[in-house]
C-alpha cells in the first residue's frame, strides 16, 4: 500500500444562490430576534405572594407604580433593595439607593413599614446578585415570613434580576417578577436610539453570561456581605443592613 499524508475528498458547497438563501434566512431570524428580545428580557411573571421586593435603583415613576401595585394587590410587606451611591457621595444626602427610594415612597404617603436590603460599599461587582443575597439574609432573620415574593423591576433588567434572585434563594422559595415599562426608549423600536440599543444589547449579553457561567456559592457571598457590613459600621458609613423604617 502506498504511504500518503493527504487524501482527496469530494464535498458539496453552497452555490451563489445557496449562500443568498442562507443569508436571507439569517437576516430574517435576526429581524425576528430584534422584534422579540426586548419583550423577552422584560419578563412579567408574578406569583401569589404578600411580599413585594422593589429594586431601589428604579426611577421615581416606577417607584410610584410599584406602590400602586402594592396597594391594589393587597401586599402586607415591602422590601427595598439598595446599592451604595458612589457618585458625589460627599454631597448627596443618601448613602445608598434604598434610602433615596424610601424617601420618594414615603413622600407619597406610604405608611407601612419598609424593610431595607442594602449591600455594603465594599461590594462593587455582581450587585444584583448581592442585593438578592442581602434580601435572603433579611428573610432568614424573619422565619415567620411566607417563602414567596415578587420582585418589582424595570424593563430589560427584569429577566436577569429574576434569575439572580432565584439562584440566591434556591428552590424553597417561589419568586415572581414584575417589569415596569422603561420610558427612556421605545421598546418596539429599541434599536433606533443609542439608549435603547445599549440597554437591550447589554442586558442580553449580561443575561446570557450569568445564565451560562455565573453559578455562585451563596455562603461565600453571604460571608463577604457580613464582612462588608462590619467594615461599614466601623467607618460609621451607614446603619444596619436590614433596618426597619418606621411610619
């Protein structure tokens, strides 16, 4: 037998029209994706619950809508999550977004007790997941609370928030999500503005990443938060992470 390093094989290749059909199909799929991805990311999937968790970074109109939703659906417990305010911190009255959100909520006449789930200043990455961990830490200090709640978010951030809360709380909790409308761009034509293009494309990439690669150890994150809270107390930056705000 003759020794050879290469061999000749025959294969089928796309013709010009074949490539044209393939490109048209890809263009059609991409157009379908553009028309549906914003709605897909803006997940609305509430569960039956009496606790509402509001993400403290959302804008004032969404906070007002969240309280309307709270009252209309007869909730009896409100939790506001918060991340540290690092811009102009020496000139801003609030240390974190939860404090600002609570001020807006109470200004509009809300009198129920509000619980805060705030992450420490030392935590600068994975903030959505860390706020979910802080919320679970608050829940564990109140074992009588029913293990079901809804998260109130805005726009395309909702699906990632839902995923992060599910991974922080595990299968023992029922977690729903409500996505308010993002008024900064038209969801139907998000690609026509830089704001819409940035928000949708960034959230799609971020959700894909955390879904595929982000599988955190809850205990590790809990210890980091506890350490951060201790540092914050020593530096007298803020109060307790789960402080209750009275009427």
